[in-house]
C-alpha cells in the first residue's frame, strides 16, 4: 500500500466507525433513561469513541496502519452497525418520540451483554494494535537513525584516513621538493 493511500483509507474507516458510534450513543443515551441496564453498554461505546479518536489522531500525525488494525477497525464498524440495527429495529418502537420496547429489551439482554463484551474486546485489541504499530514505526525510526549514524561514522573514518594519507603525501612531496632544491644548488655550485 502506498504511503498516501494508507492514512487516507484508515481515516475513512475510522470516520465510518465514528459515525456509527455517534448514532449508537445518541440512541443509547435516549433509551438509557428508560432502561438502567444499558449503562455498561453505553460506557463501552463511549470508550470505543475515545479509542477511535486516538486512532484518527495517530493517523493524522503520520502513524501508518497495519493489516491487523485495519481488520479490527472493520470489525468494529460492523459490530457498531449491528448494534444500531438492534437498537433501531428491536429495542425501540418508532413513534413521535423514541419509546423503548421493554419486552424486547428483556428478550435481548443476552445479546446486549454480548455486544458490550465484543466491543470491549475490540477496543482492547485496537489499542494493542495501535501500540504495536507505533512501536514498530518507532523501532524502524531507531534502525534508520542507527544506520545513518553508522554511515556518518564510516564517512568520518574514511575522511580521517584520506586526510592522513594526504598529509603523508604532502610530507613526502615537501621532502622531494627539498631534495630537488638541494640538488639544483649542488649543480650550480659545481658548475661555477
């Protein structure tokens, strides 16, 4: 994947997931007033919203995605869409105002608990994947810096060796010039 499309695609996936979170939160906050048992699910969706915001911020600051992170974000989006479907079509009756179907809520409590657990697991996995991607990118930067350091050291050493060789050649050239001058002076003295 090229470096330009990776952040753009992950931002699109995160955006879709955030849209699903906003819809879920809106309805959960509305029906929570009628049913106290939804607080744990509401808390988990709120935490997912915070993690997605962290992912978006990281990608906005140059963090590259990984296949694992992409998969987890897709799973999260799907799970949130399924939650929205449950809320809209099973738990809420459409009237002038939103009204919770208490009987349907009672029948789906197991499913609601499963959604909460699944979202918690996805949140933890996304956090771990983002941390791993960050560490990988940080370690790659350290390797790059180490390689630059080695190259700089190598160039500095080669430069020092070249200067030493030039100094030796310069010293030899000075000796040669001195002998030539002495030889010319000797020839002049002999010819006079």
